[in-house]
């Protein structure tokens, strides 16, 4: 299966248009049509209905595999490129909004020295985007976070030849408006809040899907959906009463306009993990070492 044809297939279905896919890929519309026809001939089945543009049953099944296949190909290319890396004092770090805490910030400071100043770039992205940045070599190291039982690893997808390292574990808290009846509590139980109004913010707060899984309930339904990585925007929505959200306690406690009430049950922590390739750059290796020494 030619990966160039597969990329064209994904683009057509993402844009729901042959012409839009051609513009995004820099091809002519005729070339896109030829790519799809060649892929269908190779697999022996029709993949895309033309009017309107939509996947066939076979196309839907291929679309389940295609993004992961293309990501692993990009990861392999990036892994080979790192063999010739010549940037010992440069580090690109991608992280989810709540993942870069004091421990990692101190470790980053430890990389700097007057003799070897560090060229550091930090990118704040969603969970899946951080993983993709690391796997494709656009970032040297990534930080992702989530809710898990103490000392348990995060439930991450198959990352191929990468290394993960626990960076921090912190308490979790529920964000309430200051005038909420539960705002003055010493702690709350998550199961008592399953039917409350919630903000669905999977790239910023603990995803509601994760809360449903750990509480084994179909509750935690969103009143509003928040997309992006703006923590202060999320806090403003919570403060205005649009819904609840779960964040690490140290971070939630300093956000304006909200009461951060610690989570007592179930027994969960906010865990941050560092991800880097199996063959990391020099700066990424030093950062991982500093984090491991501080743990």
C-alpha cells in the first residue's frame, strides 16, 4: 500500500472534497482522483463515494487504520533523522496545558549553564498533538498528563520505540464557582458529582470520558464543550457556573474566580509523564536524567 496514496485518501475524507484535498496537498484535482483510483485498484474495492464524497464501508474500515499507519511511518523517518542530530544544546518541548509543573520547570533550569546555554522552545498542545510531535520528530520531548491510581502509568496508546518516565504526581481538585454550595468543602467524592453539569475540556482538564471510566457510570455529561488549551478560559467558564472540571490541585488553587476542592474518592492522582524517543537528543536525555534524579 503506497503511503502517498493513503495520505491522499485521508485528506479527501477529512476535507470531504477532492478539490479541497488537492489544494491542501498541493496536487491537481485530477491527480487526487488518480491516487484514489489507484488505491482502490490496489485494494480491490471501492473506498470513496464520489457524490457526495463519503467513505464506503471499506473506506470507513481503512480510515480506522490509516492515521495510525501514517503516524508510524513519520515516526520511523524521524527516528532515522535523529541518528544525525547535531543540536546538542537545542530542545523543543511539547506539553499539555496542565503538564508543565514546578518539578519539570526546575529540571529545565538545570539544563542551562553559562558554558552551554540551551536554545529552548516550549509548545502547549492537546494530548494527541503532543504525542504526534514527539513521534514525528517535531519535538524532542513531550509531557502528557492525566488521572490514574497512585504510581500507575497513564493509559497511553502504543507509542512504538519510545521511553516514558514519571515526572510528577499531584492531588486532583474539582473546580467550583466561589458561590457554589460545595465550594467550602474540605473534599468531595467524584461519584457524588456524576449528575452535575460538567465542562468537556479533554485537552485542558481531565477528560469526562476518563471520569466515566474510573467511576463506572454513564454520568459526567457536558453542559458545554471547551476545545483548545486555554486554562484561564476554562477557569472563567467554571467560575461563571457553566460546569465543573477536574485539574491538578496546585494549578487549580491559583486560578482566579474558582474554588478548588480536593478530590477524596476514588483514589486518583494527577500524573505527568515525559515521553522521548528511544534514541533521544542530548538535551532530551539530560532532561530525563534530571527528572529521574529528582523523583
